[in-house]
C-alpha cells in the first residue's frame, strides 16, 4: 500500500527506485507487482547466467543514468556491483553492514546533497537467507537510528560501530 504509493510517486516524477530483496523469489514477486502497475521494472540477481546477468546489469546502470524513470529490483548484488544513485531505496532488513551498503545507493553522486533521499526498510516475512540472530540485531540497530532525522553514511557507520565495537563498515568502492 504505502510503499507502492511512494514508489509510484517517484516513478511518475521521472525518478529512479532501487528495491532490494533478500531472495530471488521475493525480487521476482516485486517485479511482477510493479509490472501489474505499468512500472518500468528491471530484475537483476545473481542466478542469471553470467552473460545474461551482465546484460541486465548494463540495463539497470544505463537506466539509472538515463532520463527515463526506472524501478530496479535486485537481490544482494546491489550492495557491491551497482554504482548507481537512487531517488528512493526500498530494502528488506538485512544484517547491518548490508543495510548500510544498500543505503549507500542514495545520494551517491553528491558531496553535499541538495535534498534528503528516502530509504524505506521493510521487515521480510522470513529471515532467510540470513541468520535470525543477525536479523534481530539489524532490527535493533534500525530502531536505534530510525528517528526521522536525515542520516549520512558516516552516521550509519558510527551507529554500527557503537553497536558492534571493533567492527567497521567501509563505504562501497566506486567502479
């Protein structure tokens, strides 16, 4: 309901939406739901044959750099293999370092963002493919940082460091 409304608003305004699911089956379901709403949806996950995956990756990257609206629905491959900047991120909960990487796909190109981009985090029905303990930690972390104020990657990394002393999250490298 509310999530699809925000997605539709961004798409209607000509924007780019990145939706990250934790499983291929959920990603396929999201693409099908988007297509039923006449959204320009592109599916990208690691189960495609290598050459098909490269073609899909190219379509997603080109689509995000182009002027047309786009809904890219991916799995965890978005965390490291996609150098793009979304106007809206929708992501299922995942272990904290993964969520931080996913949120790094917002305002990726701007040193000082002109506007705050929205990241919506959804609790999946099942914790798989992740460990239930990691998902519980993620939920606690999300509750600790989700107070309605804008957050930077530095804020996210700092809050994770406080939650997990001795661990760090490096920003995704540019390709």
